[in-house]
């Protein structure tokens, strides 16, 4: 099978933080969204481009247009921590994450991860990313149960879906603010990732300086993205569950059931 082409481009790497700063991300995420041991959410979004001159079929996505598949991670406030904008639109989200720089850092333990014992007598849980069902279930990447067999699993799924709202809202604010990301970008392919990257950096600048986008504009953008989002099936190779991931998910399920906040009971 022919190897799919990637674009060599800079990434918005998650800045090198110590355990203290990561711990605060986890604490704020828990306080705001009630999901434990999480520092961010991960998801992909497609940015339209003009038809590339070479290997154009690699860039033709399920949206029936030529796109780049951009992966981003955001924190509890919708600030982007990590962005990769180098993959053709035909590449599945799960494959993008599996080969991403942030996944390699987490997998190899090269980030200053904060481990925590959630339940006495059980293994410590690493810092987590929350993802949708298309992703791989890993010790550091959580997704829903595909089929719930207990009330506790239903509760876990509901909590995880709610806790993933920051990434959907962040993409909504990003594209509502920079409308160029909704239209076909008529630039050379090698230039497009630089433009996308700049929009993410400027988004973070606006967020941190209180420059907001009207809520109505954000909601319209989110509604539009949902309208053009078909039912994408999990990738048979990359959307799998690991034994370690299942173990962590079961532990989180028990923890959530035992420590559910009163207002969510």
C-alpha cells in the first residue's frame, strides 16, 4: 500500500511545563468539568484547500472536498496546547493521533506527567486526554464505552461527553474568529500549514487577552460543523482498545461512580 504523504511543517508544541503547572491544569479541569485526572481534550478538524498538484487523492476527505486534517489539544478553557497541521484529509483521526508528536511523548513518558492514585490499592492513573470514539483507547487517552452494560458505564460515557465540550467550543471560536479556515485556502500546499498554525497562535493570544467572539457566532459555527459532519466510522487498524486503556477506564468508572458530585446525582 502506498505511503500517504505528510507535509513538513512546524507544530504548536505543548510548551515544556513542570509537574506543578500540569497539576493545575488537571485541578482546574476537574473543578470545571468534573472529570478526574484530565489535562486536555483532543480532536481533529478539516481545513479546505485547493486541489494539490501531486497526490491529490490523498487530500480528498469524507467531506467531499480537498482538506488538511488538523489535530489539536485544548485545556479546560479552550486554549490550544498542541497542534499538528501536516496530514492529508483522507487520513483518519485515529491514525493522526497514533503518529502524533504528543502521543509519542505521552507513550514514552517524556512529559512531566502527574500520576495519581484515584482509588486505594489500585494502580496510579497518568494524566489523561479525552477523545471521541474514533480514537485508540490508551492509558493516557480515554474514550467512551461502545456498548454500556451497567449504569456506571452510562454515567462514565455521559461525563466524558460533557467534559469534551471545550475542544468543540474551541474549534467553534477559532473558525468563527478566523473565517478563512471555513473557505478553500488558495495558497501553495506548503504555505497552508503556516497560515493555519498562525490562526491557532493568534487564537491563544486573543483568549489570554480577553478578546472574545460573540456567543451567537460561535454557536452558528458549531452548528455548521455538525451539519457537515457525516457519520465517520472508526478505523479498523487504529481505533482499537488496549488492555492498559481498558483497565484505566474501568478504574475511572468506579471512581466517578463513588465520587459523583451531588449536583450530578
